C-alpha cells in the first residue's frame, strides 16, 4: 500500500521570539532542530500509525538567518521508506512580519525507526509535486551515504571513553 505525501505532510508555523535568539541576534540552531524533530515525528506518525523513534539527523542545512519577529514555517514530508525506517524532509522558510516576504532558510533530513510493524510493511510514498518527486527520487543515494556514515560512527564509538 502506498500513500500520497499529502496524507502525512505536516506544516507548522512558529513566531520567532527574543528567547529564541543566539548571541549573534539570529535564530538559535537548536530551536530549529527541535521544530524539525517534532514536525518530522508527527509526519512519520501520520504515515505509519505506529510507534517510532528518531534515529538520526542526517542533515540540517542552515541557508539564511532567521530573525526575531519572523514567522518560521516548517513543511515536512516523508521522503523515503525503508524496511524498518522512514526518512523525512523538512523545508523551512521565514516570512518577514512587516513585508510578507518569504525565503527558504533551512532544510533537514531525519530518519526514524518504526516499531511494532513487520519489516517491509511500511507504506510507500507517492510524490504529488515536482519538488517532492526530486526529493523522493534521491532517497536511495542518501541512504547509501547514511549507511557509510553509520559505519564510520560505529568505528569511532568503539574507541571513545569518558576521560577528559
């Protein structure tokens, strides 16, 4: 069974406040990640209707700054489906309060582990726009890169200790 992207797409708009700023006067990065994780988790839950957990932040690309008073909108879709995992893509855009001007400020890819479903039973994803098609078509290439990154991370984990 496959599902259209619109069946799980999640859109969230956040009003950026003074408490969200870093010392440089722009949006503090962890605020953006928090929104990416929540929006992505919601998207995956709507897609699989099963328990999930965040496995990795595969990329979080800051493109342009976001400022106090901006509206920050996150639009998240399922961008890939594996046997036991789901990848999400989130695009973030800012809207300037006074002018209504909009621009893309960040993107992210996150991967989630799906629990309580048999491997290989996660619904596939059907893109509905050209943008979504391009993103979804890149899933297998991103998956290969992520597998190499995971292998490298495991190699490093073996030599880590808690000494200063």
